[in-house]
C-alpha cells in the first residue's frame, strides 16, 4: 500500500488541545458508552436520562462514533441536527462503517443523527419538547432534551475539537442549491480559515451566511469556541437527492483531507474549479410571505434577479374573487433557496437571494 500523505494546517498544529469541563457539571446527567479519548474505532450512544410517563427511569439514546488513530487534529462531524435532513445522516453513517482507520491521522467524533428524536420522526423539531436543536445552542444541562443535547455537544465535544463539519439540507420546507456555507467570525483570520475550508469542500455554490446574526446555531457556537467550520445545505424538499448525496460524500472527504485528518489520496479532486463566494446580506435577502395562500415563484434556482423585480405571487385559492398578491426582491443576486410546500402563511420565507461578494 502506498504511504499515506497527510497535511497538517498550522491552525490545527497550534491549537490548544486541553479539554474544558462542562459549565454546570452538577446538572450534567448525560453519559456515553464510548471513550472519547481512546484510540481505535468505537460506535455506541450518548444517553440522556428522561423520565416520561411510560418510562420512569428511561434514557434517550443519541448515536455516536469515534475513529481515532495517532496524533492529529480532532474533527467533530454533525448530521441530523434537523431530523428531516437526510444526506448528512447517510454520509456520516457510511464513514463510521467504511472509512479505513489506517487512513485517519487524529480523531473523528461523529454525531450522525444528533437530534435523534427528530430524526426518528422525520421532523425538523424534536417531538419530545418541540425545540429546534439548531436554535438551542449552547444549551442547558438542566433543560429539556434538546437543550441537553446542545449542552453536551457544546461542552464535551467542541472543547475537544479543532474543526467542525455540519451537514445540513433544506429539510421539508426549503429547496436549496447544494452548497457549502461560511459562518463569519469577529476574527478575520478565522473567517478566512472557514472560507478556505468551504472552498476545499468543493460545492458548486458557496455562501457566506450568518442566519441574520442568530448565535444559537451549532456552527455559530463552534466558531465562538475557536473551531474552523464548514456547514452545508444539500438540496432539501424532505427527500434524498442523488446529486446532493454524491456531493456530500465527496465534499466531506475533501474537507477532511484539507484539515489534515485524512490521507489526501483518499479524497477525489472536485470536478470543477472552486465556485465563487456569495453572501446573504441581511433581512432584505429574504422574500417573506405577507398573506396566506399558495406561492408561485417566478424564477429558478441560480437565476440572476434584480432588487425591485417581482419574485412571485401568492394566490388566494380559498377566495378566487381576490387577486394574487405579488412579492418583490429586496436585493439583486442569484436565487439561492425557495420554499418547497406551495402553501404559505404570513412570515414564511418564500425565497432567499445570495449576492456575489
């Protein structure tokens, strides 16, 4: 077998590796059957004690795995943050089972279905507490099940990590161009590391996106903890898209090689040169429904549009006497995401526009 070729980026080589204990250790009841700091391949569960009516001393099992081999960076990999987003869950499961341990230098910590209750139900939010995990970070060890998952990841995993790969899709309510996302940081050098990693992922569309400044996401929390991060959006519509799944598989390997934890020979080069970087600039990038009805979009994904141009219209199918309500774009750029269900209500996002940087 040819000698494995690894690269170790300076930011990983210099990062402090000390583990920081949980903020509220007296409230932390979660436990795992995996030794996060041991070498080798391990698969098991994170268990969070719960006591509902039908299971007085029960637990909620969250799948986990670790692949650790020698010295190197620690990468946290997340799928299933939202239970109706499937490509990441599939790809991380494949890596857990099939990635040769001798190709790894360092440690991969997998949370392939991080919000396990939501993943089992195929829902964006947890059926146990109604919470959106990706608006719950950094969590609370004494909170609801979703808050406890976020707290464990924030305190026990991010404190060990050098970098974070967060695999998302559009879920049941959005159809998004398969893309990789940059989470900006207050530190320009960290933002540039995030950009470099996103370019290494090799998606056909790259977007700088900060979720309107919301800091309750897993990626924003990881960035605040000093990790280099890549997030993705792999199509959506509540289904599995073959092209998005193929991109997710190849991109995950490429960014792991970029971070120096995976043999470069194991990752294929992207089929095309790196795509340019777009930016979702703020609230005006979102076309938001003003009324209830059925939304008709005027443009396809990737089409270039102009500020003030009609974006689509909401048909009042419940009252055919009423004329459709037309919505307009607030910024110029490319159509990045569109709502998937036809029915909309006031406040629903109908389209998102990404502007070239």
